[in-house]
């Protein structure tokens, strides 16, 4: 590697915005950073041209991903005073399962005048929950056929995953399904645009799909591939050849070079052409290398709008309720486990809006309360339950509300409920033979809310550390971009080498459990588990109430 500064860029596509960092490959120092909100935001009420959307829809505009990325990339480069020739690699982290239908040249179907007013032609954000019936159908068929791959996902295909959303399109808008020449994850689409586009310049033979996204959200494995044609035919006859006919491309792991920045994409981003681009990774999963983790048995909790908890292990176990175990799914040489909670930050944000308050006021008032919030207990399923029940039909609840209940009691109770949800996940992993020895909390919320992190430490009865970088997901993407550049350019022969050099945990902040609070939370957790019994009265009422929506 030649002398001088060399940088890798990390693109982090979140729910509301795209973040870009420019990191020094020698030590991971972030020299440039920018964040651009999507111009159209989350499209959940009506399409840009006016047609209203059904409830449970959450869509995005594909042009936002490229145009707002271009703005953020330019700003990050300028803020870091970086030169284009100093960039050695690019990594992409993206929310998942966010997916879309396109033409063979990469053009999203929603950009066609024919389909611009059809909701099913638009990219479906990870939290799009319109495919409930289709999810039930896929799970029913898989269980009836005793599909072996289902146990890798805790026995349940999730509502937010790839094939339920495709089946929803087939049943709701068959004309869109017929017109779609390519179905793919948004992270894979973005990498395709960078290396072979932007549309309409792309070619299917140059499309690279991520083992991370395919493995966790598309039921793919390195040994068996995607589920069989016979399975898809049993789900719906017209779905039989979806993989063969509508899912072209090579499958590669994060950190592998998907291609290099195309001439047109370099013009868009104001970078030089030919920069190596890594295969995409699920955004939360990038938080693992971005937190300085390259070994096994450490749970990395990426806590934001929702929460995704990842664990690498030397062992493959079939754990009920997990979102998936994938060999080399997060980092090579380990079995990567994904678990998660469908609603955390957005649940707290909803409560703040509903009560006309602010997070700052709520945090300050809630910090003065003791565990149990003076007799208020919450169920944190405001967007369904991901792990361990994998049930999008469930909803949230508060118990113990009275005429004297104050807003901060509900706020803290919701925080505590999300902590109980993490403890349930950890117990599930341990009960099935997996070690969980350390805890790291990344994402947006841990930095913003010390109160939440102390509650988590008390509930888990464990020490929690934080990544040194507040942008651990984007840094993880940058590390993968660095690896994609190759040892000749970077000097790193393995992902572990790059992670050791570029990422670590903070030394000045750690959360230790309070013994007295932990004892109180043991009692409260037992009550929470009674309330969240999958076959209990509360869950039954929640299912019944959905018929009134």
C-alpha cells in the first residue's frame, strides 16, 4: 500500500435516512460523515401521485436511495476533506427485508407510467406488514410438508421476509408479478446500481445477491439453495418458478467484491470509477464488525427503530423463534444467529407523540422512577412480535393503568418491556445450547438514552458496553468495503485483521447491573412472561381484535 491517507466509505441505508461515513482504513477513524433524510420518507399513507394505501403498508421511493445517497456522499467527502483518489473501497448496509420488483435492466417497476399508481410495484420497506395472510400460507405449507429448512428459522417464516411479500404481490396485483423480471433485496439492487448502472444500464448477469440477505430473509442456504420448486408450487401454482425465472444473479458473502464502481455511478457520487464495492449486508448485521466483534459468543444488540440482536457461534443449533441461523451469514467461519424485536425506538416515539411530550422530558421523569413504574407493566409488541414468537398479528398493551398514571410511568414501562424481550431472547439461545457471554449495544438509542441501557443491564444482570463509534453500522459497512478492496491495497488479509484495526468498544462508558434493581426485575420479568404467553388470554384477545381493524 502506498504512503498517505487511505479511506473506505460505508453506506448505511436506514428506515428514515441514508448515512455515509468516510473511515481511515489504518485505524477506523471517521473523518467524514453525513446523513440525508429520504425525500419521500416512509410512504405509508399514500403514493407520491396520490393513491391512498391500505393499513400496514410501508413503502419507499427508489430514487431517494440514489439521489439522497449522492448528496450524503458528497457532503461526507467534503466534511472529511477527502480526495476521490484516496478511496479504496465501498461497503453497503441496508435495511432488510426491504425489496422490490424491477425490469431486467434494473429499472424499478414503480418508475414505469404503467405501474406508478400500483402500490405492489413499489419497494416494500422491512416493516411493511401487508403480507399477513401470505405469511400464514407459507408457514402452513412448510409445516405440512415438513420442510427441513424451516427449523433454521425457529420454525416460522417471518412476516417481514422476502417470499411473503412476493406472494402478496402475486395475489393482490398479478399484473405486477407477471411484469417483474427481477425480484431482489434493496441492498442488492443498490450494489447492482453502483457496479453496473444506474438503471437502465444494468444487466442481470452482473447482479450479485448477498448471502446475508438471502440467508436470513430468503430461506437460502449454502448447502441447499432456496426452497424447492415443489414447495413454491404448493404455496401457489404461479409461484413455482419464481427462483428460476425472476431471481437471477450470483450469491456472494459480505466483504467479497461484488464489482467496481461504474463510470455512471461514479459521476453520480462524484467519486472515481473502479473503486471496489462489497456485497451488501443487512444493516444491523454490519453493526457486529462495526462494534469490534470478530469472535464468537458476544451478543451485539443494534437498537434503533426496531432492534436486531446478532450472535456468532462455533455451533449450529436449531433454536425455536430465532430469525435464522446461517453459516458464514455475518462473518466467515461462524454460524450467525439473528434475533430481533419489531418495535423499540418507534414504539417510544409513538408514545411521545401520543402524549404530546418529548423524549428528553420523558427520560428525565422516568429516571426518577423505580423498577415497575409504580405498578405499570407493558407489552412491547406495537409492531408485532419478531423473536421468539414470530407473530405479526400480536399488538401492544399496558397493564396497571389508573386515573393517577403519569406519562413517564408508561414510557419507562415500555423501556422495561423491550428489555424483558431481550432477556427472553437470551434465555432462548442459552436453553438451546448457545453461549452468550458478552453484550454490546449499538445503534441510535444506546447513546441517546443511558436510562434504557441501565435498565437493560439490570434486566439482563450483565455488563453492557458500547461501540467506540456512534456509527457502528456504517463503520461495519466501511470495514467490508475495505476487505473488498483486497490485501494489496489495504494490507488486511482477513476480516478479523481489519476489524481489530478499525473498530473497538468504548473504554469510558459501560453499564453494570444494579443488584437491587436486578432482583426487582426478576419478579417483573416473571409477570411479563405470564402476559406474553403465546397461548394465553392476552395473545388470544390481540388476535381477535385484528378483525376489527
